[in-house]
């Protein structure tokens, strides 16, 4: 048998929120680019 496990908690909400705030404009730009490419492909290649 192994050693007993002890539950550990780490508060990450503040750090995660700060990271998402920094990346939000980059993520939106990337999403917009990918959506534009997908729509162009759907309209110009598949139809």
C-alpha cells in the first residue's frame, strides 16, 4: 500500500482572472481570424 494522500488546495482564481484579462484581446483576435478562415472556406470551397 502507498502512503496516505492529503488534500491540498491552492487559490488560483485571482491569478487565472489576471491571466485571462491579459489574453482576452489576443484570444478574441485569434478567434475572429479562425472564424473568418472557416467561413471563407465554407463559402468559397465547399459551396
